[in-house]
C-alpha cells in the first residue's frame, strides 16, 4: 500500500512547487516542515498546522503523506508540520502519543522561528493520526503557560477500544478499506503487541461486566443512556497486559471525562458511512457538543475510510478536501 501511494504521488509532478520543505527534529522527534515561499517573503506572521498521519499507529510515514501535507500548506498558505512519530509494534503505547505531544508543544513554543503566530496553530490528523491529534489536544489543554491550540480537525478518528461491535463495526467490518480484523490487530500492536488476543477483543471479551455497566461504556452507547459512575482506579479488568489503558484518553480520547472536554478548541470531525469508525466519530461529536465545544461535522454518505488521501482521484475525495480546507481557512 505504501509503495502504491508513493508511486501515485510521483506521477503528479512537482506538487511541492512554491514550498520550502525541511526535514528536522522538534524536541528529538522527526518532523517535516512545509513553508510556503510567500510566507517567508511576508513581514507578517502566518498560521500553523500540525498534521499527524494515519496508518493504525503501525504503517505509513511523512513520505507517504507528503502529497497531502504539501497540498494543505499550499491551499491554506500556512506552515505545516508533519510528525514522524515512532510506530508500533516496535514502539508500543504511549510512544506515538509522546512523540506527537512533544513535537506539537515544541512548535507552539518556537513558532516565531517559522514566522508563525503561536496563537493561530491548529492540529489535525486522519484515522490513527486523528486519534493522536485528539489526544494531544486533550493533553495540552491542561498545560499552563502554553499557547492554546486554535482548532482540532479530526478525520475519521479512532477514539475508543472498548466496543468493537458498534453498528458501524457490524455493518462494515468486512470492507477491505478498513476491516474489523485489521482495526483490532492495529489496536493490539499499539497496546501490547499480543495478536493472540484478537478473538477476545473482537467479541468484546476484553472488558468486564463492571465496565459494561459504567459511564465509559455509555460513551460508546449510541443512545447515550446514563450508566453507573465508577472511578477508573476502581475498575476491574480481565488479566490482559496494559488493558487498563483503554480508559486512558491518551490512548482513547472518547474516554476523557466531561470536565476534560470542556474548554477544548473549536473542532472539525469528518466521518464516512462505509467505515467501522463512523459511529465512534459521531459519538465524539456528541460528547464534545454536550460539553459546550463548538463542532463542525461533515459526514459523507458514500464515503469510505481513507477518502481524503484520494482527494485528487475521486470526486467525493475532492469535495471532502475542499470542505476540510474551507474549515481550516476560517478556523486558523
């Protein structure tokens, strides 16, 4: 898949024209910085955008996403930072989160080096990158003395790991764009690298009866019915390595407490009908709105997981990119 995406990109010619692209490190994390040449010629500052690529925390890279991130920098006229976080299973949770939060924090603290207004920096990502972008937003909102992120834009984000039998998992788990089998495998590679647990997770037997009756399972209940409030430290789990992390917002942003959602920046969420992640994306929208966060939600009835990567291949992908860019232009 990675080779196919790279080959397709190479056919598109000099898509980086008008950009200065630099591979560097932010606080020890590898990043690629895209600076519109016009930004360097301007006396004023520009907005910035941190982009975190998808790939189930396991595959892909800033190279694979180079065409997409270069397109964003040119269309928005902003400085884009693409994060090359460490991949699982060699680097399990919280490595990808740690890299993403470190790179984002560094950009916020050193924005002037790139002629960027530190009060106009947003964060975005797709799939696993959407997971990391949401987790970083939650984490940095708590840090004092740091400029606040202007917006978060989450593209079909992964936000929960307690229910793999939501309606969208049941209806679309067979699709090869992102199957239930692959999604569960990615979770396990990132969580504890034990693929022998795949059947346990696919049948939701990785959770306890206590958890299923708690407010946390209520977060993934499409009817959002009230549940028993249980503190995370009192929750019982099956004997599975690192299983308690499924309630950690750094791993699963949908598990954030209500108080942590309040005060988050304006948010954009894209979901697609033919995607196992559709329901949890909608759930996150619902929880954010209930917490008073301003949310813009675009849902594509004929969309599929990975749609945005095909913005110059499929008409619907182009439409999705246009609306996503339109949101970022007004939000940054």
